[in-house]
């Protein structure tokens, strides 16, 4: 049996909260009832978009959250998105649209990294905003991103608190000054760019592939397409104990397999395809040779069948029958179904028809997971849901086999094998590069200025660093603050003034120090200079200087033609040391390191890209002269 370790994955989750704008006319005793009505309205209005969505781990959901401390009662949801970060950004889009459709609502959203919306817009944030003071400042209101500012000086704006606001303070500020808290256009554009294309983008994130699957799985996926994610995760995170259940299949027999079309997300498809796996000989699953045109379909079906079998093996065969009626027994279901009909969820389908029943099944599943499940401990596990469906839905293997001839074509999976250029393009698009800014490789090579390398490195070195690390020119302080921690409050500027540079490099301006301290600093600096001069003299008689490119040597003041005399004086006179060409050595060494990467990722390319320098692939790493400014 193949030994497989269960992967240790981070519990990547996103939390979202919806608050009501304060309204004195609202009856506080009915606050819970009002919020529950909003939950019902939101979930039904957005059902056409949320119902067919395939989530990586958990779906979008809302429940009533009672007030605690300074946080008032509100609607709350949490979704574990795992490896598919698109789930998180889809939720951002949904939250943004909710506040647009319900202007009396204000939303906050954050994940494991905290204010990830600010991280996305790190390049455009104001200097005063950092992880220390960003609490309760970022909201969605009227479909727009809002940031509650801090007063420039204490008491300058009476309506702004000098410390991070509480939730009630923030809600009152948003209600009273909606036009003054709107985030800048560049910040809003950075976030909007990340969610651009929804809801149409949902279809782009899907991948349809043919799979050779047991008939029972085909029938289950017809009713619950979203269960494909649970099965893929079960296979992807399998361990040796899980695989014991797959030595001999009890639920999904291999002899019942038929060809079918399965809809994955691209993330799920990649997780399934990229793993190598050899089934146990006792399982009955055999694969054709890799040269067979249907090899991929057989392999995908085998892996997916293992995932479904693992899910079913984790639940007792005698699980409670009361869970089967969980959806229809809920007091919320009747009103939820009525709201779906009112919002034309069924698209005029005849009640009782096959298509109507299919949409009804999806709605029941959606209701169980997103509306009823957060408050219910009786919700079924994926394995129990699969076994329930197998017991309740009738299916005929022969009828399913007839559908093999009319399967929709598979999607092209060439996106799994991106070339380096295509990957760079995707990364640039994700970073917000405009198409107008992109130029051809030939233009890059013709117009590239090597001075940019040395100038960028000088800019990086001139940045102020703390014990937390150095700040790269390309990134804002908020991004670095999240990664390495808050910056010291005493540093209000990124760059040292010219006067500060002069002071740091000077050896004679010590008027600001006490007399004793001045003498101590003066002596320390003199000793350091003397020590450095001795080091220069020692190195002058070694070969270390030959490893650097130097400027043209300056002729000595007095020179004789007697070589012997030169040799005799070499030990007693001053050696002529050629000045190292710092810029040329810097560029030469970086380019040589870049060339040795052979197109792969490495320290040189990572460092240069972090400073906004993009090198062409065919650059010569042996410069013969110092880069000059145009």
C-alpha cells in the first residue's frame, strides 16, 4: 500500500459581519427579529448566484450573532476557504453587493491575515494607516469601500476619535459622514480589480472533465454537484487509515462504472490531477495504459471514487433517520421557499417536473448549509448525505449508460501547464499592471537601462530599516507591517533627510552632544578611520582587488623608470590603490547571479522584482563599461 501522509494545511478562513446603521425609530426589542428577516432576504435574493457555486470547503452563510460587550448584535458568517483563495474574493464581491442592495447595512470582512483588503491595496494606503491603528476602520457601505480616517492633529475633527473607533462609534460616523469616509479612488480600484468579472467569473473558474465513475457517484453528483469538493478533499488529505477502507470497496463497486461529465473548480481539478496514486490491487480498480485516449478519465474517476468511499467509511451505517427531514422540518423552510418563488428562482418551471425537482434539491441543500446549519448540530456530514441520497434517489445504470453518448465536451486543461511568460503575465495582471504598460520582449531588451539596477539598489539601501527588517521601495508600510509586525512609532518618515545623511557621515559636527560625549564619539570615529586605513593597506598586498572591476588607475605623482627602485619603495611608500567601480561591480554581480538562475526563480530575480526591476531574459551578464544615465 502506498504510504501517504495527511497534509498539514492552514485553516484559512474569512469572517464577515453585517451591522445595521443606528436608527432611533427601530424597536430594540425586535432587533433579533429584524436581523433574522434580513438574513432570509439576503440569502433568498442572492440564491441564484450562491446555490450553484462549488465551494472548496464551506459555503457562504449567515446567522444571528447576539451583542457582546461593545459589539452590537449583527449578522455573522465564517467560511473556511482552504486552498481556493477565489472563494474568499467571491465572498468579498457578495458582501459588496449586499451593502449595495441594502444601503442600511454596513459590513466588515477580514481573514487570518487581518485586514486583507488593505494588504491588497498596500501600495496606495496613506502613511498614517498601519496594522496598529486599522482596527474597526475598514467597512463596506453602499457598495463602496470606506476607511474611517484618523484626525491629523488631536481634536482637529471633533467627529473623529483619536484612537481606533469602537464598532458603535464607527457605525455612527458612517451614518453621519458617509461622504467623508470613502476610501481613495486608487484604494477602491485595487480591491475592485481583484473582484472584477463576478458573477460571470464563476463560470471561468470551473473545469468540466470526463470521469469513469461508479453509477452511484454519478447519481449523487446529479443531485449534489457540490459534493465533488468533499470527495476531492477526502482523497487529497487521505492517510493510511483512510486507505484501509479502500482496499475493498463496499459502497461504490468498480464494475458499475460508466463515463460521465463532472464539474470541478480549477483548484479541485488541479488537486486531483497533480497527485500520483496507485490503487490497491484488492480494490478492483484498474487503469488502462497511459497511451490510452481515455486514461485521464479512468484515472480521475478512480481517484474521485476513492474520495467518495473514504467519506462514506467515516460514518456509521445506522445514522439517525431524523436528519433526513432536517430541512423540511425547520420552521424557516416554508418562508424561505416562498421567498425563492417570489424571486423567480424556479424560472417558471412546472412544479413536479424533473428540472423543478433538481432546482428544489439544490435549494434544500443550500438552505441546510447556509441558513439552517449554522444553528443546528444535527446537520449531516458529507458521508451521511451521500448514503442518504443513495437510499432515497432512484437511478438506473442502463439509463445512465445511455447518456454516455451525449456527454458535453471536456474543457481544455492547458492552463495547468503555463509557460514562464504566461505565468508572468498572470502575475502582472494580478498585481494590477495595465495592458498599456506592457511592452514586447524586444522592446524591453532594446530600451533597458542598466542604471536602473544600481539606482534601485541605492534607493533600497537608503531606506530606513528597523529591527523588524528593511522596507522594499515597491511595497507600502501596511503590507510590511502585517508581514513583520508594526513599525516603531518614533519613525514617521521612510527616508532620511539630506541633513540627516550629512550628520551621519560627518566627523566634526557634534555641537548637540555633551563635551564628554563629544570627545568619546570623536575618538571612536578616529579609531575607526585608522583601523579602516590599516585594513586597506593589508588588502593592497593581496589578490582581493583583482576580483573587482576598478576605474582607470591614476598615475602616481612621482614615477621612476627603475623597476628595482619601485620594488624597494613598495614596502615603505604608499601603494597606489585603484578605486573600485561600485556601480559596475554591483550590476555585473547581480546580472551574473541572474544568468546562473537559467530562467528559474532565484535570489537575484526575487530581489530585483521586489524593487520593481524586471530584467529581460536574454540580457548579457558581462557588462564592459559602467552604466551611464541617459
